[in-house]
């Protein structure tokens, strides 16, 4: 991350501050360790330390090689050596951040690390979260839950978006821990629980008058439903389906809308993605999380997508 050194430091410090706050507010005893992997010098730079004693980074070591598998393996062994690990209610969260591909590991390969990770996942006490470039292949080859992988663009803006999403994810994780959760398959889920109407008005546009709401009563393709309901020819890209299940790929050119269930006002714009904790750029996976008093809608460019009964469909009326 040579061209993103300063951004990486800001990212780490912001995530550390978020974790400190979340641990304190949820009364979760938390210790943090830091493992650096670069060149062939994979090492524990900060051994397990109480979160309240952790200090922000002021420097960041950069090396062109990426022994990522060794870094993850070292982090796992370090966690297993912690004295509290023997307790049944202890849980482990390992967040790996990289801007490149694995190319230098000496102690692990994909097969051995996958087996090691798989054994820990079976205990239901481990969560592996992965932040990697959009085209990173190692993340897809390891036994990671799709909801725990975040793809980010290797730019200042991309890192800022990744920082925000990680902040939201870690806060939700700690809330879950306080409720007894030991692991999660949806670390990077959407969250609107802390978003106010004021936040929407400040970060998005009110487009209520530009869309029409249709209620879906049966499972049928978008084109058939819209044309039967409106008597008009469907314009490709003019409809937004209600988000009720995981969507594996939502491209950055697709608009996302949010509806306030109380006022029925509908908001759109890039700010919506940020409020949901999603990257503005690149393709993202969307895992529905806590949407509080809001509904989320995703633009569809398909005319054959089958709609889900008992949901709403928004139809765009104008620019």
C-alpha cells in the first residue's frame, strides 16, 4: 500500500477508535493484536493488549511482497495462545486488509490455511472478515462467508469507503456480542439503525414525487407485472425492487433508494450507499441487516427478474 500509506494509517486509527467506543458502550472485554505481513517479515507487531490501552499508529511499514496466508495463520495461532481462549464464550474476530494478491507465504498455502480456518469456523467462535481489492482471488478461494468479504478500490476514496464500512460492521459485531453472538456470517451487512431522517435529508435527495409505488402480490417477472399494472411499456432501468434477501452483485451504476416507512418519503443519491455502509464505487454484495424504520430498494436493469410477493416496487417517473 505504498501509495496509500497515510490512508492506511487513518483507516487503522479510525477502526481502532470505533472498536474502543463499541467495546465500552456494549461492556465487552476486548483485546486487540496487530499482525503485519510484508516481504517475508510476517510478525506480531502488537501482541494482545486491552483495547483501552491501544494507541493509534503513527507509522506504517510497506513492502512490495504479500505473504497474506502466513499473516492470517500467524493471527490465528496468536489468538489460540491467548489464556482466555479456553473459555466457551470467548470469540475471535480476524480482519485482514490487503491491497494485493498473495505472493510470498512460506508456512501456509491455500490448502493448509483453508483446512486450519475451516476447523475454527466449525466451533462457531471465529469470524474472518476480509477487505481486498475487487479482483483479489485469494479471498474467494478461502473458506470465507460471502457476507464477510468487502471489495474496495485501491484509491484514497476507496479506502475511505472501506473505513466507513468497517466502522459500521465492527459496531454491529460488538452489539451482537453483547447479545450473546459468538460469530457471524454477515459481517458486512447493511445497517440503518442509527440513521435519522435528518441524516437522510442532509446526505440524500428527496425524490418522493419522482417515483410511483406498486404493491407486488404474486411472483412474476418485472416486465409483465409493470406493464399489467400501469398499462405502459416498461423502460429498462426504471424500476427498483425491495431488498428482502442477499444480493450477490450490485454494480456501482445501479441506484439505491431508501423509504421512510413513517412518512413514506423516498430518498436517493450516492449518499444512500454511504448511509448503508456500502462502497460508492465498484460492485458490492448487499446483505440486508438492521433497516429500522426504513425500506431499501435496488435498481434493476433486468426485465425478467421474478418479483417477491408482499413487497413493493418503485417505478421511476422522471429525471
